[in-house]
């Protein structure tokens, strides 16, 4: 059974950059983008491992 919604890499990259460069909290950004806070934190963690 598939879990969750699939997001494009472009959407993920935009969300990551927004979270890194915004003064808003990850919680607020996730809510505004209609994704879970946990998902956004996961994307950020993966991004930071790569850099």
C-alpha cells in the first residue's frame, strides 16, 4: 500500500529553500504549503546530509 502523497523534486527544493531562508517557522511554512511538518523536517535533514 502506498503511503502519503508524492511531491516533485522542484516542490521539495522550493520548500527547503523557503525553510532555510525564511524567518517563519518550519511549522508555519509546512502549514502554508499544506504538507506535514514531519515531511518538511525530513526533507531538510536529507538536504543537510548532502551538503
